[in-house]
C-alpha cells in the first residue's frame, strides 16, 4: 500500500546507503549500461491516504535473467496494532519493498491514476551504486524506517537515495517560490472540504511557516517537476540533465470529487452559530438555563481536544504547537458536572469566565496573527462565546430578578 503525502529534508549525501556504496567496486560490470533507473510518479487517488500521489524508483535490468523492479518506500499496514494512535504520535514505521513493475502498475492502471516515468541520466558507476544501495535498503534489517508526513516519506526517501549515489551534485535551477506546508496541502485537498477541515485542525503553527524549495519536495508531483528541470553538476565542472524526457506508463482517467456529506464544514459551522444564537435568545426570553446544550458543547470540544492534547507529545514537528487547542482541549470535560449542577440551580458558573478568555485569545490573537485556522472553527468558537456571554449575563439577571 502507499501513503500519500510526505516530507522533505534533502541532503547531498545520505548515510543510509553509505555501506552499500563503499562495497561497489570501480570495476563495475561492463554491461551495467543495460540497467536503467527511473523515477516513477503516481497521480493522486480517491482514498484519503492517496490524495498526494506516490513516488517509487524503477530498476529495469535488461541483462540476461535481469528483473524489472519498482522500489517502493511506501509500504505500511492498517492492521498493525494501534496504527491510528501511532500515526497521531508520529511513531509509524514504513518499509521499502521491491515489486515487479508490472504488479506495481496494475492497481494504478485499474484506478485510472496516471504514472509518469522519468529515466535517470546516470553513469555506470552511479547505476552500480544505486543498485547496491537499493538492495541493501531492502534487507530485512534495513527496510524499515520511521515515517514522517512532511520530512521522511516515499518521495523524500527516493530523492535522497538517488542524490547520495551521484558523483556530482544536483542543481534544480530553482526560482523563488515561497509557500507553506498548509498551502501545499490545500492544493491537494481542495475538492475534499471535510478532509481539509480535519487536516487543518491537526496542523499547527509550524505548518504556516515559509518553507524552501527542498522542503516542498515532500510532494511527489513537486519532485517530478523539479527532476524535469534539474542538472547534475559533475566533479569536472560539466553538466548533464538529471532526467531524460518523461513518458507515461499509465494514462490518467480519474476525477477526484468531494462526494460524501452534502454540507461543507463552513456551512455546518454557520448553521451551528445561527442555531446557538436562536436558542440563546429563547433561553434569555424564557429565563431558562439550557444546561444540556452547554454540556453537549463542552463534551464535543473536550472530546475532540483529547486528540490535540495528545499531539503535544507527537514526533510530527508540524502538530505539537497548535493554537486550535485554545478552543479544542480536554479541560471542558472536567467542568461538565459543574455546568449541569449549576445550570439546573440557575447559579453562577465561574468556568465560563475562563472559557471566554481562552476563546477571545483564539479569535483575536491566534486566528488573525499566529496560525491559519479553519473557518468552521471560528463559527464554533463564536457559538461557544455566545454561550459564555449568555450564561454570565443570565446568571446575573436571575440573581437580580430583572
């Protein structure tokens, strides 16, 4: 299986293949030119974990008894114990596997997902190094690595092992292109509003920092485009293209649509705000305290907040500091009994004062100045702020009898 999305931290050389490279003799086989390497870039799919596409390395050995293999750094299994919890905490392990290219392409062709092949322009020594490094990485003791969504995935692993086997360095001829991880993620989930909403809740402050061109290569299609324009700077000062003209191995026939729930998160958030405003008006007019409504709201934000609280300890660097925790955190869960008891007795609940402060910080400081937050959460925060104000004002009103 593949994982869409990915990461980036490029280095000119990589230690992971150093052992394999050192074992490659300068006296490589004379027929090594019959082995071709290429970068395979797979288009996004319908499933949530495929919306960023995928990357693999193809080794087509045309020698006698040679094999045509796709080296895939995106192997994982949902069946592993505590997979979701481990993924949230940044403790997910992925593996490298080599499959016959025909098998690798089969699912993409059936799904109508385009696969582009970029033949790599490698010297004989570089081919020998890359072959040795890939097979070394496939060994049982080497195939597993700690996955990170933005910083170490199928795309960056493929990029780094290719770069580590070159005699020269890669010149991508980059032009200035400032963006953020969040902005790049939005390019892929634009037609999936609920997926975007969930990812925006989990991504924190670091996802809104400007990233350089190297970091942008976490996305398979970005790396494909960069390889198209890149040259290898040889030790003697000469240059050669990194990749030859790309060709299509699987045609495109997929159209990604949103589907699912008919309302967007923003529409649901706006309806929640209107619903809250109407009920609060009724509450005020009837001199009632809708404590059950408050308890439901606190249960919802507190329950969701458990996940964000766990994210504080995650190894994913883009989720640990997250301003959404001002709104979504477990603290309201502890005040549900108090809210019910004091609401039924129509007496003041001091919790709402502290909740109001947190919500104002979220709306007036975090959202406009620190972190890009989902619009739907703004509506949720405003709904809760209405409940804070109403509770405080109503308790005072009931106390004075006005």
